[in-house]
C-alpha cells in the first residue's frame, strides 16, 4: 500500500499534478471559435439588405486576419450562417401592412420584422471568409415558422448541430464574434453559457445593428457570465 502511495507521488512529480489527476486543479481547456453570421447581407461591403454600420472592407479584413491567426494557433473555427427560406416569418414582406423593423408577436415572443436577408442560395447569404477556414458551417433559421438568432437553437426550440460538433471536438471554451452583436452574437453567447461553455465575446470584431441594443447586449452578456474583451490579444 505504501509503495503504491510512493509510486503515485513519484509519478505526480515526474509528470506534473494535472497528468495524474487530469480532472482536478487545472481542468483542461479546449478552445473553439465561433464566427457569427459574417454574411454579405449584414455588411455595407456587399451593400447588404440588413447592412450593419461599420461592416466595410476593413472590418471584414480584420475579422479574416483574426480568424486566421486563431486557426494557426490550432483552434477549430466554426461559422454560423443565417439561412432563411423566402417565406420566412422574420421578413416584413411576409406580413401585409407591416414595415421593416416593426415588432410583432410570434408564438408569444417579440419578433422584429427585418428586410428579407440571407435567403437560401442567394449571393449575399454566402459567408464572407473562405470556407476552408471552418471545421463546419452551421446553418440556422431554415424553418420558416421560427427565427433563430442563436447558433444553437431556434425560437421553436429546435437545435442545430453546433453543440454536438463542439462536444465531439472536446471543446469547453468558445471565443465568439461577428454580426450582429445585439442579436445573433448575443443569443449565441448566452446559449453557449447555458450549455456550459466558458464564453468570451470579442467586442472589436463584432458590430451591432443599433447603439442602444448593443449597449444592452453587452450589459446582459456580462451579467450572465460572458467575458467581453475589446480585442483578441493574440
Ligand atoms: C441577425 C437579424 C436577423 C443577426 C440575423 O445575424 O444578428 N439579425 N437575422
Ligand atoms: Zn435572420
């Protein structure tokens, strides 16, 4: 019994504490990256139908460089892609008498009515970074009945494959950025917290639809356990 104890001590000294007790003290972190909805329709660069202020060539280049540097560090990178049918519930054009940015009730939830955007297979639904960058691109908002700001699930509760993909890759920490801060970045970050991930949102790599909702989003995320960083720092 004593020799087992001494053996354990020697092994612990040789390999470090975490090699012998991998689930204790320094639980291993595996970091994944989620680039949210970096698509033409959300950018001024592509004259998108729902272009977010500040999403010019310089912004897209900045996101590309940051994402490449994370990938080079070995972090798996995932993209989410808003991917709506033409008759989607979130388009004001599908609600006679309504106009863009009106708010209606859908299945007991407030629904902002958007200009048609990210319609499946259209040019401006394309993700603006090279698809070779991504371990996977997760489409969302495919069901015409529900909106889906979150990359994890839609407003009807139907899950995407994102959580399973992250879990299979052993990821327990995510870095999130993209478009738009006050809608899809926020919803994806909050669902990531709920799913048990350690979550960091990069403010400098994200842009919001409106200043007031962006400020509120930053407050809510911080309050719910998201770390908000100005820049990556890599
Ligand atoms: C988004 C509004 C509608 C987003 C998607 O990516 O933040 N916003 N659909
Ligand atoms: Zn959408």
